[in-house]
């Protein structure tokens, strides 16, 4: 909680380890986290123009999947691939259609056989809801088709799940413009 006292030009910030007295505060809390906080977080409450501005923003979603393979099976002279990933590969999706996703080759940068997959909006939501084993199975199947290679193993995988992360609640800020 953050309390402001106009008379003394003092601000009190309450943290898990105690309270801090100061004359000013720069708040860098992500929009998604700020919007999920109770209205009593700021005392006194934020002015209405700030509340209106805060409500006109939303958190976008760009999840990443980092895949470490047992060997390189793609063309390392190309840094980025774009491909279509069938929606039906992610349960419970049964509809036809594809998501445009990007693969970024990190081999030249790291010296390790790593691909980073960028998945935004609905594709990012699908990753968010899927277990790691489902995500791994989907990419094993997809890479086998895209690169015409099936003799590889995924050694390690890391999936960002920014929307469900309580410290971010999304991965970037989007301002919603409304015309009247």
C-alpha cells in the first residue's frame, strides 16, 4: 500500500519487510499487476483521470518457448523463421486455422542448439493454458513437419507464461483508444 500525506509532503510505502518514508515515489508496477490490485492500494485513491487512463490500457501477451535440442537440424544461416502452427494441435482447440509464429535461431549467439519460439495473442494464450508436455509434443510434431527431420530430441524447454505470472500479468502494455 502507498499512503500520501499532503500536509507533510510525506509518502509511506508499505512493503513485506516494513514501511519506508519518502518524499516521492516512482511506481513501475506492470499495468496488469496494477489493474489487479485492490482500489485501497493507493491512499488516498488515485485521481479519476489516472483511473480512466489506467482503465484504457491492457496487457498484451507474447509468450516465448525456449527449446534446447540434442543437435542442430535447421539452417543456421537463417536467423528467423516464420511458420503457421495449426490451432488443432493445442487441446481443446478443434477448429481449423493456423497461428503465425516465429522461430528465432539462437545457435550463433549461444553456440548451443536452441530455438526460441515467439507466440502472441491467441497462440500465447494456448501456450499459457498448456502443460509443458503438451507444448513439447506439439513442437516435436511441428518441427518434424517444417524441417523434414524427426531424428532429434528436446533436451530442455522453458515456457514463459507472462499472463499467469503474478509479478507481470502480461508481457507488454497496450493502450486502447476509444472514439466518441
